[in-house]
C-alpha cells in the first residue's frame, strides 16, 4: 500500500474545492490537485443529506475501501478529496473503484 496522509484541515478542503479539478460520478465527486508535500493526501466528506450517522459512516467506509484498493496506482504528490453523494451508501466498494 502506498504512503498517504489524511487531510483534516478545513483550509486544505477549501483549497481543493476552489482550485482543484473535479470529476463527477453518480455516487461520488472527486477533487484532485498536485501538492508539494511529496506524498499522497486524501480526505472524505459526507453531508447530512446522505442520511444519519450510520449511513454517513458506511459511505465513508465504502469510499475508503475503494481508495485503498487503488492506492497502489495513486502514487506521488496528489491531494484528493472525495465527496459522497446519496447513492454512495448503497453501492459496494468494488463498483466504486
């Protein structure tokens, strides 16, 4: 598994929302941008629109499992933010990959 760091500062998330490139999927929105840290950093967000805490945590687990399955291919200096959508909690991580 590749080295990674979890994004947890609001400024990092806001920088990616403003300046990062976005890719959409019916179950997920992904923001990516190169960084100077020399390591891959990622963050996951879910809003209360997704559902209660159990459903939001399931959506985060699905996204995290899909990311770790593909983390060998995501090497280098990238900041990545995954934003869950309403469908995320119902799909499997293999479908999200």
